[in-house]
């Protein structure tokens, strides 16, 4: 199994990251080796990778608009539950 897949409950999810996580087994954008440019297929992969990550980063930015996340200093599952609550409120706002 590829290291970029992680089990969450009964399903596997692919974890996309930025270049800071190189060598961790997660999915990172491709980078040039030496002076060789990336192949067109690799460029297309990077473009798709960036589109997906941008949507996630924008979601995080919107969630930070909620005071509960900006000021959250909880330990354990507290932050996890706060993020889930804010995500649900955001989904409700989008459907209203």
C-alpha cells in the first residue's frame, strides 16, 4: 500500500501536502531534479494537486473566521470537536 493513503474509520484517504513534507510518504507536488524540467504529465499532476490543496486551504481560512477556532486553546479532542462543529455550521450556511 502507498504511504500516502491513511485509514480513517473504514475508508482510506489520500493525504495531499505541500513540499515541506517531502520524504514522509505523503503526496507532495513533483519537483525538478537538477536542471531537467518537469514532464508535461508531471506539470499537469502538480496543477491538479494545487487546485485541490487550494480549496482545502481556503476552507481552513474561512473556518478561522469563527472565533472558536482563532481562540481555541483546548487539548485532546476539544479542537477536533470544535473544527467539526464549525465545518457543520459552514455547510449549513452554504445550504441555506
